[in-house]
């Protein structure tokens, strides 16, 4: 029998780093926590691998992007774990988990016992071999999930300047890798089966903006088709990618980003699964009361929408990890996880963020030519999702508020006309919410303020439907109250 810990985190990625920070914040004693990871380094901000890490100049390298710098918190180097008495087992794969005995078996043949286990195993890339493609193990084919992959990709890009790359997959990993390749002087062709890039989120119009931008930087798009085989040279390296229709794309290197699968294998048959992941409740607890699951691997109740989702995004990894730790340490005060979906991407000098859900009708706003535009999704009369390219900090914050509030929208055209102003007004109103709830001493006073607000609205012409009416009314009332207080 090996060591035993009060808490064990299986996996050492984004969630593990944020969970560790939360454990320390909540005051766990030294020696209580162990993190086991098959990676060679302490947890880091994985999104950096397809962005700053791939830059031709001024690229970021560890230790600069260890968690939790992604939210401006402490940078947890291996030393930090040591100083806080956290056992960080690097280069150690967990090969089996016995939930009945509450033990894990590592590749070093050590059995580690736990009282509470947090599963934070993330996901693995889908490989072309899994689609029956032969020759997909050639050494100039690259995937991107971890530091090791990213390091290999950097070496390949640097030795391939002026050469040709084929990127297979049009999701955000494919798009970010394509941008990095171009920045490193490599000619890129992107191949994907969908009719436009980032098809899970973008509408054709939004996608066209990004595809045009890439095209101006020399990227060639081959859409609506898939690769069929690789042509290899005498060294066994891929020399060309052959598409279904026989088109041959010469390639010095190939980057594949065709999706991921959550790492659930060790827990299958032991925990309830859903949506391809480990089912958890609002406390991130699995079907076994001593086991929690967080990040990419967890299928959790998305309270806002009343359904179960599995999200593969860093913000959820960070927040679900902190939430699980709070639930473990303070079960009496922990509420149910109430998550607002949020994700982002940065390519070239572009940068977008999305909040909420992309269901229903999509309304574009702003000016695509000026590279500052956005979109709202309205589903059954409610604004449910918001997207913005080129926004400022406060504009993105306003989008989050709007997506969380899900206001009713009566006139979608007016909403599109208001664009980001709608979100900003609602955001301002929301920040005044608490003030408003405390400011009206009596019903009469409340009524008087409402009358003022309604009068203002009737004469302002600033009307787009119930949502904005409420937003402006609340802002005005807050303003009115502020003046009243000041006069006292
Ligand atoms: C290149 C890249 C760019 C990204 N960019 C963005 C972005 O711009 N925006 C965004 O929202 N999201 C982005 N993501 C997604 C985001 O990084 C993930 O959602 C997040 O990392 C999930 O955190 P996690 O802790 O669940 O899993 P991970 O961070 O993947 O960590 C899982 C860890 O568990 C380890 N592990 C797995 N099985 C075992 C085992 N049996 N034994 C030991 N260790 C094990 C893994 O090696 C890994 O270290 C990106 C992902 C990648 C790969």
C-alpha cells in the first residue's frame, strides 16, 4: 500500500490548478492534497498553447503561464505546490481507479488512497486513425492538446518557413493553428467538411468575416469536403493530403484539429455517464458521493437552461473546479453551480467573446468592415446569447450581463439597431439594481420613480422593447435616486 491523502485530484490541467488554489484559499492543511498528472509540468493555462506559445516573436513559455494567471490570480509554479504542502506527482499516469476501495493505481505501481477524489482528466484529441485514415501516424502530422504537442509544433513551424501546411478541421483549434502558421511564414490550406468555419457557433455571415480575413492573409479554404488519404515520401513523411474528390494538396506539415473526447475510460462502469462525460449534480458530485468531476470531463446541470451539458472551455474548467472545492469544504453553504457559458478566441489581431447560448434567431449588429461587430441570439422572444468581435473590457462585461439576464425582446430589428448599446444600458441598469431595490422607502415613492422613468422613456425615443425599457427605467431611477440622496 502506498500513500494516502484526504483529497486527490486525478489530472493536472486547468481545473486541477484552480482547484488547488481554492483548496489553499479555504485553508487546507499541508499534506492533505495530492495532484496526479501524466504531464511533466505543473498545471498551466492550456489556451496559451494555441496563442502566445505559437507566436514567431515574443512567444510565451513556462513558467509564465502556469495557472492561475489566466484570471490575474497567483502563478502556481511547482514551488508553490511544495510551499503549500501539496504533493504534485508529475509524469505519473493513473492506470486504474477502484472506487470501492477508494484507491488509484499509478504507472509507477503505487497505490494511492483518498477520502475524496476530484476527476479532472480533461480530454484527448481525436486522431485520424480513429476515422480509419491510414498513414496518420507520420511524424509531420501534429495535434495540439498539451505542452509536448505544442513544443513539437513550434519546432516544425520554425523549420518550415516558406513551406506548406494543411490544417484539417475548421473549429477554433484549426483556426488558431492556421493563424499561427501564417504568422510563422507558412502557407496554409484549411480543409473541413462544414460549409463554414467554427460551425458550432458561427452563422455563415460571421464565418465569412473571419474567412475573408484569413483569405487576405493567404489562407486557402477547401470547405464541404474531407481528406481521404495521405501521400507519403520515402522517409514516411506526409508529402500531400488527398481529398475525397481526388484533389491533391502538397504538404510539408499537417495539423489536425477534429475534436476531442473526454477522458472517462478509467471511470466507465463505475460512475454514471451522460453526454459522453461523467454525470455530476449542481455540486459537481458524481453518482459516487466521494467522487467529484470538473472541467471538460463533467456533464453538469446547466441551471440557466434546465438541461445537462458538457463544455470544453477554460472558463468552465476554472469555475467548476473552484465550485467543487467549495462544495467539498463547505457543503452547508455551497449553492448549485449556476454557470453562464462563456468562451473566446484570439487570432491575428482579432479577438472575440461569446456568452450564453447560440439558439434561435441570430441578429448581427455593428460594422463588419471596421472589424467591430457583434450578434445577439433571440430564442422564443428572449435574448439568450451575445457575441462580440473587437470589444472593450466593459463591452464584454455588458454582454455577460445581457446573456445572464436573458431579457425579453419585442422588436428584434430595434435590438439589432441598438447593438452593443443595448447591452451597455442593461449592464448599467443591473449595476444599479441593488441600489434601486433599497432606494424606494415606500410604495408611493416607488410609484413616483416609475412614473418619472416611464415619462422619460416616452420622450426619449429610446425604446426597443420590454428589455430595454426596463434597463433604461432602472438606470434612470438609479440616477434620480443618486441625485435625491446627494441633495439631502
Ligand atoms: C490548444 C488549446 C487551446 C484552447 N483554447 C481555448 C480558448 O481559447 N478558449 C476556451 O474557452 N477554451 C480553450 N481551450 C479549452 C480549455 O483549455 C479546456 O477546456 C481546459 O483545459 C479543460 O480543463 P480540464 O482541467 O478539464 O482538462 P485539461 O486542462 O486538459 O487537464 C487534464 C489533465 O489531466 C491529465 N490526465 C488525463 N488522464 C490522466 C491519467 N490517467 N493520469 C494522469 N493524468 C491524466 C492530462 O494530461 C491533463 O494534464 C483550449 C484547449 C486547447 C488544447
